[in-house]
C-alpha cells in the first residue's frame, strides 16, 4: 500500500449550534439534544503528510492552549484509525494543527480538528472507509464528532449522532465572539435547570430562518451564563453592533451574531475587537 506523497490539508470549520434544545437524559448521564448545526468558512487547519516517524505540530493564535499529549483528540483520532485499519494505517505520519479557534469555547474546535484528521488521514492512507464507517469510529471520541465529520447544515438528535442533512439552507453572514474564557462542557450540563424541554419546531414551520430562530433557544445559555456572566456582555455587544439575531453556541462561551450582509459583519467584528481587545472576534459566513 503506497501513501499519498503530497501533504493533504483539511479545514476544521467552526461548528455553530443555531439552536439547541435539551430534551432528556440517557441512563449513562449523556443528554438528549435536538440541535440545528451549521459550519463556518472559518476554522482550524489540519495538514497530514507521510513522515519517517509520528509527529504532531501545533501553531496559530491559540496554539498555547492546545494539549500536546496522547489525550489530544487529533492524536486519539489517528490512533482510532490505526486500531480499525491496522493493515492500511501503520505508516508514520506528521500532523500539523493550525489553531485559529479558541479552545473549550462551544464551537467544536477539538471535535472539528479530530474530524478533519479522520478525513485527511483516510485520504492519506487510502483507507477503505466510507462516511458511515468513519462516523461510527468517530462517536466514541466525542458526541460532536459525527456532525463535524459531515460538515454541512444538519439537524442532530440523540446525543448528537442521529443526523439529518438540511438542504438549501442559506449562507448566513456571521460574527463569532468569545470573551477569552474557556468553559467546561460537563459543568454547563450539570448547571441545567431543566433537562426535559420541548423539541425544536419543524424547520418548514416558519417563512424565514430568523422567524424560525425566534421560536427556538439554546437551552445551555442560561446555565453557561450562571458559570460565566461575561457571556451576557458578549451577546449585548453583538446586538448593539447591529446583529439581526444573537445567541450562544453549544455550551459556550462563544456567541454568534447573524448580520444582514458580509460588510456589516466585518464592520461589527472590527468594532467589537477594538472595544474588547481581550476578546476573540471574527467575521465569517456559514457553509451551505
Ligand atoms: O462527548 P464529549 O466528550 O464531547 O462530551 C463532553 C461532556 O459533555 C460529556 O462527558 C458529558 O458530561 C457532556 N455531554 C452531555 N450530553 C451530550 C454531550 C455532552 O451530557 N449530548
């Protein structure tokens, strides 16, 4: 089996939960969710290449926050592929991660990095793995891995493993803002007031995305705010800079604002960066 000889790069896009309802809890403690997920044109970058030995490099603005040990999801994704395809995946590889997404921030950074690693290495090693096989292998690494592997607008149910693509979803000009504070997901789930909330309304029940969003929530928002009050400031900054809609993503603390145009999003991201130098703020557009 010959390896691809050129380095292969994959975007690991930011994952945005436009709405997230917590509808129950499994016996093992994991929460049942209904979430509408989209992905941004902005994210981390994973590059893989054949190498004389296994190595892992990290650079980029948030490199300092990334653990380099074997517990890193990127290395766990590599090792899971090796365990599943020992005959194809034995050759050593170098993996480079360019980290542009804040860590532990509700936009799927680690999960998206691991999903991009699975995609890139399965191409490099020419693995006989289809999308369904990769998704099965991905779920034990994290509940958000299968949706990050898909990488397009979708409705996720269960703990995040039951996926339905959402076709013809519009590209949304967006600003992502994080107050520079990592939030631990399990802590947010523990702080939930109610675990048994109404499901999402059907997407075709509203004329526009914004109308539909107004019928939905992120059930983790209040819980995350009780742990990290600066999330309320982030939402206020997005709203006062012209967002037509603003909400927290995932378990926070990153919030997104939806804008009327890419130009308005770019202006807002710059204004928020100027007013809050310690925050992460970027304009992007969602992938269709
Ligand atoms: O699966 P992942 O490792 O990303 O989840 C991190 C933690 O978040 C879990 O250990 C669990 O406490 C919580 N979680 C949950 N229900 C989900 C997803 C995550 O309770 N659907």
